[in-house]
């Protein structure tokens, strides 16, 4: 029926008896009488139709068995195959490498069984759970006996899991819907997949979010739900939607606020009850890089959050970065590193390699001013905005003793203190305070939202440009921390008076707590531009109250608070007048102000009292 007796590959589209095969090892027939065979050493699945012609229906002739799906089987590389069968609906099942694939009547391939590592590496698992998370092991290379598969009367697929010495049953493999997840932004990585049940293209959330397309490669409607988990229960993985109907897109992102420098693994479980290959495990990682190192000697720690059972090893390609202890581990762990002092005049870089992660570039600044971070001066939120007071931290930012501005009755704000200047995209900023390790600067009004290069120059020597993204606003409210730093309490003033309102346990200047119905003046920063651009002043002292251009909203205790006025009253200082809602209960209540796409931190509290 097929083969001319000579080993090799040829004949697609021609009579099967004229074709060259190379180690045919298993056959199956569908109900129409078409014959399917494993052309083992050609790494293909071939079909002989009723008219006697032969064609390839799966495989490209070279190995791979990458966990790619949702495309034609004829465009997918496959490893050595060790079993195949066909069900009554014409679905072809192929065991290849560490996977069992389903190929529907349209020729589209999806993964039915297999988590990315062979069962003997992780031990036997998967019974009672989703087939895609189970580990199987067939004899997937030439010279060893192949194993078999078959479809039962109820449509269940039976598999001889030879390497695990078991017979496995997969229920409902032939459902009409076929769940496919495709990463639109990240190509297939070249490093191995850990044994988490991950069967899809990984996501790499460094540095930007990525999109996953959920489609139905079969027929009929298909809804899905999604949940996330992270190694070590470190809560960082975010998804834009937890339930929709296919086709749809999920944006996957990393919340890095609680993450230190490290490599973090996470998994998203996508379930579609009507799909034969549900659920899908989509796994990937976020890398938080090591910040720019100062030119002096330094030490640090790098976190590794790999799945349990996955070993890792850390190494450096340069002699000035030393991996101290430990340099290897298993699953969750960390390693310490040290960097030698650098006397050079231009920055230098090295590469850390951690397990199977992409290379991690580490950069050390040259001698001279060094910027480590830029944050809002009141609540320490990273970033900048036009007209916002920011704190720049680092080393060698100035020489000599700390210096604070002394206006001496002048109107113009100083742009140099102790021989130090700061520029934002080339524009000099007003300076309030400088020291060797800290600068307080007012971001110029001319800085537009988007990428900004910040440079500190101390006594004629410039720092490396520090990249930061400016936003239109970076709102913060004047507040003081409680004794353990778990919350910040706002100190405000009764409108038009000097009476301070807030938490007297935190700020002894406070007269009393806020009461429902009070009208309070909040002292704020980072509210951005004014309605009249000529009144957005950041270079001199002025007298006035200039309304801001972006709408301002406020809430107290989760209830909307009316904003009566919001405006710039002195360089970098804003006043927002709000009415406390009448139904706010007593006690510490969260207070939040939002404007121009930014909002104040959720940790801010206003102490509310009980009216007499």
C-alpha cells in the first residue's frame, strides 16, 4: 500500500507505492478508509487516501516538538512519534516526544496531553487533573519499541504511557471546541520549560506587558475563565480579564511594586469547559533588573523564584562582579553578589546568567555624580511630573556640607547650590536642597509627559543620564507616618484658617480630627499644569492661586468628596479645597485625590471624629 522498499523521503502527492518511507512504525485508519502512518525517521505523519496517493499531514521533517499550537500540523515540527489513532469524528491523535497532539479535520494542531518535561524527570503525576498538566513518557527515539493508543466506544482516548508503566485514559478528547492560546508579542524562547504543566508559549514581562490571543480552533461557541498563580505566592502577575468568550485578548502584566531584583515565575490557567484540550497552562516570567550600581564597591541580593524541582545556577562573565553565596539552588532561593569599586571615567557593564533565564545586564556608573533613584518628595512614589517636587538620591551629587536655598528676598529660584545643577531633558531645575546623597528639585514646567533624561552636574562633572518617564501629574498630599510606618495621616487646614485638622497622635500641631461637613484645605504637590500656561510657574516666587487644567476628584472613606477649588499657590505647592461627606463614619478613613491620570497612594488616611 505504501513504500517502494528504499529508505528515505519522497513521494508526497504521488502514488503511495512509489514513495520513500523511513522506518514506518504505526498505522491507523479513519472511518472513510484513509490510512495514517508514522514515518518515524522522517519525523512526519503521512496519509494514504482512498485513491492511493500519499501526503504529509503533520511534521516538517526535523525535530522540535515545541509547545506551539493553533496552526496547521503540516507547519509544525515534531519529534519522533510513538503512537497514533483516529476517532469517529476524524480527529487524529499523535503521540510525539513528550506530547499527545490532536489534529482536527481542518488539519489544525492542538496539545492534548503533556506538560513540557518528561514524566521520569518529574515523577508520575496528573491523574484526576487536566491532561495537559500530566507528564507522559513514550519511547521517543529509534530502536526502541513504540507504544500505542486507541479510542474507546465512549470516545475516551487510551494511551500506553510506557515510560511510566501505566495505561492512561483521557476523557472527552474529541469535543468540538479546541482552546488555543497564542502570544502575540513574544517568540518561542530557546530555553527549557519547567515542569509546571506549562504547555504554551511563555510570556516575558520585561519590561512591558504582553498580549495573549484566546481562540477556538474547533467549532461552536467557547467561553473561558482565567486564574493566576505565582511561585512562592509572590503576588505580582496581573491579567486584564478573568472571563470572556473566544476570540478575545488577555493582556498579561507584572506588578513590580513589591518585587526586588530577581527572576520570578508565574502561571495562568485558562479553562474552557466545552473544549477538548481545556485547560491551558500558560507560564512565563518577570525579570526585575539590578539597578545601576554606584562607582563605589557594593553588594546586593538577587531573588530566584523558579518552580519546585527546577535547579538553577548563577554566574558572572566579568571579574568585577562576584557571586558570593550561594551560587546555585533549587526552586525558590536567592544569591548574593558584590561589585568592586570602579575608578573609570565611562560606565561599564557585565552579564549575570541565572539558570535558563535570558542574560541579565548589570551596569556600574563611572566616577562622579551617580543617580540611584528619583521619587516624589512627599510620598516617595517613583517618577516625575512637570511642576512636582522630586527627591534625587545617589552618591557624589554635591561636595561639601548640605545646602538649602536662601532666597534673600529675591524672586528667582536658584538653579545651582554648592556647585550642583540638575537638568531635565536639558532644562535646568530649581533646587531647594543639595547634599552628597540627596537633591530636592522642582521639575520644570516645560517637561512634557514621556521619556526624560535627568543629569546631575557637580563641580563640572556630569552623571550618566538617568532615564525616567514623566507623567502629566504625580499627585501627593502632605501627610506624616504613624509610629510603625504602616499608614500616613493627612494634616489639613480648615478652609481659610490656620487651624490644623488631622491626627494629633501623629502631628502634635493638630487641633482636632476632621468632622463630617468640614471644608478642608489639602496641601498637595504634583497636580500638573494650570489652565493658563503662563501661570504654570516653576522658576520664581509668585503670589496667586491659579486653577489647574486637569479635573480633580476626591474621596474620603470611599465616598465622593466635593472639590471646591484646586490650584497652584506657590512653586510646586497646590491647594485643594474639599468638603468632607456628611455620612463618613468616625475613625481613620482612606483619603484619595485623583487628577490627570494619577492618584495619591491608597495608604493615606484622614482621621475623622464624631460631632459633639
